[in-house]
C-alpha cells in the first residue's frame, strides 16, 4: 500500500500531521538508513535553528495539504 | 479536543496568532520536551538571524491561514 | 484597536509597508523586549545576509498582501 | 525522450517522487559531474541541516506537482 | 510620487526588474544608509551563497509580479 | 531583443530550463562581472549546501513558470 494514498484528510490537525510526514519522507528519501537518521535527530532536536528549519518545511507542506483540502472549509 | 479544529479566524490578527501557533507546533512535533524548548528559546530569542528565520516560518503559515479565510475580505 | 484590522491597503506601496510590519510583528512575538530587539537590529543591519533574509520574509508577506488586494488591479 | 514529459502523475506518491527528481535535476544542472555529486552526497546525507534543506526543496517542488495534478482530487 | 505605483508591467522582463527592485527596497527599509549598503554590497557580491540568497528573494517577488500580470498571457 | 520575451514554453522541460535561466539572471543582476561569477561557480558547485540552495531558487521559479503555462495541461 502507498504511504501517500491521498492528500485528503478529515481535519486540519490530521493535515498538519500529514505535512510533518511529508517533511520526514523527503529526508528519508535522501538518507534511508534509520540508524543514521536517529543519530542526526539527536543532534538537531537540540538546535534551535535546525528546529526552525524543520518547521519551515512543515509550513510549506502544510500549504499544499491545506489547498488540497480546500482549507477544510 | 483538537489544537487545530479549523483554520478560520474572525480577524486577520487572530489569523496571525494562529500562524505563530502553527510554527510552534511544528517545532514541538520535533522536540516535544518543554524544558529543552525553553532552553533553546533563551538562546535564539537573542539571535537576530534566528528571529528572522522564525519570522519566515510565520509568514509562510500566514499565507495559508489568510488564503483559508479568503483574506478576510 | 487591532494592529492588523485588515489586509486591504489603498496602494501597492502601502501594501509593501504592511508586509514589512508583518515581518517585524512576528519577530516581536518571539522577542517582545524592545531594548533587546534594538540591540539585535544594530548588528544585523550591517550584515548583508541578515538583510537578505529579512528581505525574504518581506517578499513572502508581500505575496499574501498582494493576493489579498487582488494585486491592486 | 524528455526527462520531464509531463507534470501529471497517477498518484500522490508518484508526484512526490517526481518532486524529488526535480530537486535533483536542478542540482545536476549546476553540477553535471556524477562523481562529484556522489562525493557531495556522501557528506550531506549525514548532515541534519543539509537533509532539512533538501526536504525544503522537495516541499516546494511538491507544491507545483500537486497543483498540476489538481491535488489528485 | 510612489516608488511602487503599480505591479503591472508591460513585459515579463520589466516584471523581473520590478522583482529586483522590490527585493532591494526591503533591504533599504531595514538599512536606509546608502553608504553602508554599498559597503555590504561589495562583500556579498563576491559570495556565492549570498548571491543565491538574493536570487531566492527575487524569485519570490517575481512570483507575485507574474501573478499580478496574469503571467503576461 | 528581450532575454525574457514570454513565460510560455512548449514543454515542462523547457519550462524547467527557463526556471534555471531566471535563477541565474537574478544572480547576474547583482554580480554582472562574468569572470567573478565563473570563479564563484567553481566554488559553490562543489558545496552540497550551495547546490541545494540553488535548487531551491530553481524550484521557486519553476512554480511561477509552471503556473504561467497552466501546468502544460
């Protein structure tokens, strides 16, 4: 089964979670090794700028998801 | 109850506050520990570039919120 | 009274000024202390990359404002 | 045959893969040497911020692909 | 007279020039001193990443200008 | 003759090439000296983060070009 069968979600909160998932799947596409990603995560989750950069990616993906769901209007 | 039941807000100012909330919730998703986030905050709130980066995330989220509210027209 | 009662402006130039204001208000939300922001400003206003980053935030906010005003057509 | 005959994909997941491809083709346009790109990849795939930056590019390209496919609605 | 009376331009090339102008005016809003901006320019115009960042701002502003002109269709 | 007579292209691939061209023309507007740009290019084409940043600019410009061509639908 696809990890991304649809961009549709029932609620904005689920859409936000999907945006986070998209952000992580793009990282995984570049670095597929789970152990290495865990190591890196230990570092950047204690770096404010790294967290802000991650938040920027989520914001960009959330734009896409929100548009796909017609902003859950 | 959901922390994000809707993207609709009554006013642009409330929409801006929601954009700030989205930005922070994405950080929280990566770093859920409140104490660590507080420490990091103490650092980056005195770093001009960190503040600009944070402002960039808010701007991106505000685009989404503003579109969702049809720009409060 | 709200600092952001509307995204509508009479002219593109006023819209650009509003985009600058949004950029600054997001910084203020993270660092509310006026004295600290003034100090930081003294630094980053002499750093080319900091100025470019600030210009990026304004560009993002101007997209929102311009769309809200139907590009002043 | 073109490497980019269309932006249309059958599924969101294929669209995400196309977004990754676009991100890499832009890098290739600047650095066409396969050996050098492999070397660089070895570095940045172990750098959290580099991975986040790459994820940002994918997110931006995915916006385009998703819009092109009317969000696969 | 306003420095930004309209977002409309006759041609895409003029639109691109306007995007450059917007990028610079945002910098000027933060650093109004012409002499300091000239100094900074001397630095960053020899720094590849600085130039790329500047190009990013222009790209963002060009999105706005192009939309405002209905892509000169 | 204009270097940017239109945003219309016949194919997505040509649109991608135009996005690359826009990215470079913005750099050229800031640093018009061909020799200096060549030097800088020699550096950043061996820096993974520089290449990713360049890819980000292309992605942003490609959004504009793709929208201008109604996604070549």
